[in-house]
C-alpha cells in the first residue's frame, strides 16, 4: 500500500480542508513529518487509519477527532487515496456528528458514513458502502491492530511488534504469510478422519444389513441357503422338461390346424380385394392417358430448363449489379472520410517533430538522471566523512598542543633540577674546604665566601629521571605533532578533496530539471512521448493503407457494376429467343398453347408416381388372381378347423408351464439375491479392511499435524520457521546499527502452551548471554523494533505473502538515539530507497530535519493547523 493523497476536513487540529498530496515527493522514498508538539503530526497517521478502519492509532474514536476549530456547518470527513498492486482505491469516512441543518435552523445528528471505491481515471467505480473495515483488511492484508503494528507505528507503541505477546505476534504473522492453509490442511485431515470413521461405522452397518436382507446370520448360513436353492432349481428343471415335451406334441397338431385356418382367411381376403380392384379399373385407364401428356411435355425439358437458367442468371446479374452499385457508392464516402483523416494527421506533423526533439534532449538527460541519486547520496556521505575528518584533525592537533605543553613543562623542570644539581655540587665541594688547604677547583688556600645551600639538593639519579621524563615528553610531542601533520595532509585533505570532487560531479548533473532527476520518471515521460509518436505514425499508416485499399476496391466494384449491367441486357435478349422456340415446339407436340404445355411440364415430377401406381395396380391384380387360384387348390377337400377350442387348450398348457417357469424364476432370483449378497459381503469386507487402514493413517497424520505429542501444531511450526527468517533479515540491520552487539532470535525452549515458540529474545555479544527483548534501553528497543519491522517486510515480499509492505510510518523514537546510533538508523532508512519502500518519519530531532530533504511541515495557528510539503531542491 502506497498513499497518494490524504484530504482532512475538520479533523483533529485541522479546521478547514487540508490536502496532503504525496505525489509531490516526486519519487523520493524518505520524508520527515515535522512541527511543534501538539501541532497535529500524529493526526495525519490517525486520519489514514480512521479512513480505512474507523479507528485511530491511539485510543481516540472518530467522533472524538472532530476539530474544535470547525464551524457548526462544517462536516468532519477524511478521504484517503492509495495504490495497491497497480490499482488505485479511495477510502472515505465521516463520524457521527452534530452539524447545522441544510434547511431551517438548529442542528441535526448526521450518521457515520463510510465507503471504499476503486478509481479509474480519477473516477470512483465499484463502490462498497458496507463492511468497509473487513474489505480494507482483506485488500491491505492487515486488520486495524496489525496495520498499527507493522505499517503505521504510533507514538509510544513502536516497540509493540518487538515485545508483543506470542499470540499477538502469531496473528500478525498468520495474516502476513497466509498460513491459514496449514490450519485448513489440519482441519481437512480432521474432516477426513471423521468421514473415515463414519464410513467405518457405515460399512459395519451395511454388512449387518446385507445379512438381514437375505435372512442369514453370517457367511456360513448364507452359503447353506445358496446350496438349498440350487437343489430346488434342479427339481423344477426336471418337471419343466416333462411339461414341455407334452406341449410340443400338442403344438404340432395345433399348428397344422392353424395353417388350414390361415389359408381360409387368405382366400376370403383375396376375394374381397379382387372386388375392390375391379372398381378401380376406369381410374387406371385415365391415369395412363395423363402419363402420355406428361411425357410429351417432359420431352421439351431442355427448352424449359434453358428459360429457367436464363431467368435465374438474370436475377443473379441484377443482384450483382445492385450489390456493386451499393459497394461503389459506399467506397466513395469512405475515401472522402479517409482523405479528411489524413489531412488532420498531416497537420500534426510539426507537433510530432517537436516531441521527437524533446525525446532526444531527454536521452541526453538520462545518464545524468541515473547518476544524480547516487551522486547526491555520495555528497551526503562524503560531507559526513569530511566533518568526521575535520573533527579528527582538530582532535589530533589538540592532543599535539597538549603534548607540547607537557614537553615544555618537563624541559623547564629538567633544566631547573639540573641547575639545582650543579649548584648543589658546588655547595657540597665548599663544605669540604679547609682554611689553608688549596681548593681543588681554583687552588686558592683562602676561602672567603664558600657556596652554601639551605634546601635539599637533587641527586644525580633524580636529575637523570627527570631528564628521562623530559625526553619522553619531547618524543611524545614529536610523535603526536607528526600524526597531526600527517593526518592533515593525508586523510583530511583526501576527505575534503573527495567531497569537493563529489560536489563538482553533482553540480554537473543539476542541469537536469528537478522533475526528471528520477530516471523512472524521465523514462516514463520519454515512453509517453515516444508512444504518442508511434500512435500517430501507426494511425497515419493505417489511414494511408485504408485509403489505398478503398481506392482499389472502388475500381474493382465499378468494373463489376458495368459487367453485370451488360450481362443483364444480353440475358433479356436470350430469354425472348428461347421462349419463341419453346412455343413452336409445344404446338408441334399437340398442346393448344404454351400455358397448357407448361402445366403438364410442371407435373413432370409426378411421372414416376403415376407410372408406379399403374404398375402397382396391374401387379396387385395379377397377384390377387394367383392367390385365389392357389388357395382354392390348397383347400380342396379340407374342412375349416375350430381354432377357439384349440386356442383354449393351448393357453391352459402354456399356463402350467408359465407357473413352473415362475417358480424357477423365483428360485433363480433367490439364488441371485443370495449370490449378490455373498459378493457384497466380500466387497464390504475388503472395503472395510481398507477403511480401517486409511482411518489409522489419517488419524496418525491428524494427530501429528495438531501436535498431539510435540504440542506444536503444523501452522505454529511454519510460523516459527518464518519468524526465524524475519529475525535473520532483521539481524542484518540490527547487528550493524548496534555496532555488532545485538541480534534477535526465538527464545529457546518456549512452547507457549504447546503452540510452538514465537517469543523473541536478544543475544548480547558483549556479555555472551541472551535476555528478553523488553530489557533493552529505549534507544536499543527503537533500533531492534525498526530492524524487526524492516525484516518482516523483506520476508513478506520475498515469500510473496498476502500483502506487499511498501510503506512504513514511524512516529517518534529517534530522540532516544545517540548521534552514532541515529546515523546508523538513518543510513539504514536511506538504503531502503533502493527497494522503493516509502518511509515517513515523525520526529522533533533537529538532525533529521537537516538530513532529510523532503519534509511535511505541520504549522499550528490560532484557527487550526496546516500541513504542506517542503521539498529541498
């Protein structure tokens, strides 16, 4: 989820309408939300959360967020536009509130309203007005609480993700990584186990029912029933053979009588049919005359067919002529339209040339745009390095100066003690002089004023020790002075020179307009211009091709029109000649005119039917005459049989056989029923063994998945592995930000009531021990929480989980960091720009305002706060 625009009306400290357009960031992925305490910085995050879920990041409700500065006529409302997966959405919400009536005086209570829409070209489509919170949760992949723990990290709650209870962290991870499928798998195993248990019970019942249906107690009794039924069927089979033998003898006599009865029936039918045929003789003679007329007209078929062909060709030619005229006229209009389109496209040629020039200029900008971001970061990095080098040079110079002062003091002390030692030697020598004895130095025998000392004199060893200290101080000064000089001419000069070179390089890139210093934006504009030119060229080519094609088709259809018109005229002439020839032939065939001839010609299709009817009549008459002759010859001397009596006897005998057959069938059915029951018993027994085996297997898998012995469910085990990956990704940043001290890991031995450990602890490389995460200091907790949130986002996207965490808002926490930790945290957030993730920071820390060039400044006033982007160029 990435924000596009946030509109707040009478919300919190914002009295009027405040619009925050995140597209003003122009490709920047790190920005600061700054302003005095209480100005309304956190309210911006509250507005996003409220628009999506109807809740704020804190404990305030929507009705509590109505601005105290708003007038009674002004409506409190939040509109939030954002992008997910290339699609744009808008969440709109207003709380229940008292506002002025639109008509009349007084106030009315407006109900809470909310909607979630998809946007196309800035317009709302497919708007949802109920269940907004649930829909937003499915769309983003997080509920309100998880949204505040992972994306929108509120003031004071930044550490919740790090120190959350295992069950709370489990809910976040389940939602982000869509691990519900593992619970679903466990549930499916449970369902399968229950289904198999039901099947197991059903098979036992089915087995008992099968035995009950055939009245058998078990398989042994079932086998005995089958044997008894087989013996019964053998006895019925023998009785059936006896009855059928007697019936075959009766049927022989019966069939002979039936043959004679049938011949008597045929004779009677033939006599009746002959009477009918005699009454049809006159009609058959007329049919023969009609057949002659049909055949005479049919002889002229070639003439009729010629006229019909000419008529059909004439209709076809007329249709082709009209079609060609219609197509030709349509193409004339199309050519006029295409000519107009071509002229309009030609008028845009100069505009396309200007766009081509713009692309060429942008191509020259592209290398610089690609280098600008890296060069800017390099300047920032080298600026920090130069500052550090300057501080180091000052430190070394100060140490050298301090060593010089130490050396001067040591030399002065050594010189003084040396003088004391020398003077002391004179005093010691003088104490040994005696009057009259020569001085060992000058040889005088009188000693008027010998040297004396009233203090303790240094020894030679003390002189050597102090001198040694002075020599060491001198050497220390020389070494530190050399180090300071060497650093000045090497590292410091190198850092300043590198910064100057980077600044010069950045200067050479700044001739690219600010709007196009992001290569993605520049390429997008180039692609847009190039696409418009390609579209213009493509449209030109299409119009030109269509015009050429239309011109060619116009010529072709005009030629077709002329050809069809000529053919039509010729066919009229041919028709007149053919009709005259046909009339002459019709008269010659004995028809009174062409109309009579045509009427018989039109009956040509009846020729075969009429001829067939005549043939059928003659064949039927001949056949009937033959049947009469044959039947009379066959029945000569035979009496007509009594088939009614014979039929009754036949039915009685067949009834006896049918009764026996029914007994056999009943026996066969009983046998089949018993055999089928035996087969079912065998099948059920086999299935039952397999069901019991499957039930044992599935039960084992289900108990394994739900962690019957390990007390860790499959889903919780997967979540633990995923949390290990999150901790691993988090440690890549935390280890660096904590100066190689801290890493995160799951607490060993924690099962959280049998669900698998999801509790985090911190490993401290300085002590070599691990401890709970809530023992970290404020600054350490901030760094660990930030690392964990970023690691979570990395793993979610690597696993292509339920959501894409490409936006993060951090409300405070940086104030707890020392300068070095702040620098590490900022470097980590700056590196996130390479991933395209948007990071917004709310903070009062001045260093952040100096380091972040994109700032959303919140300014309080007497009549309400305002918020506006300040982008450093």
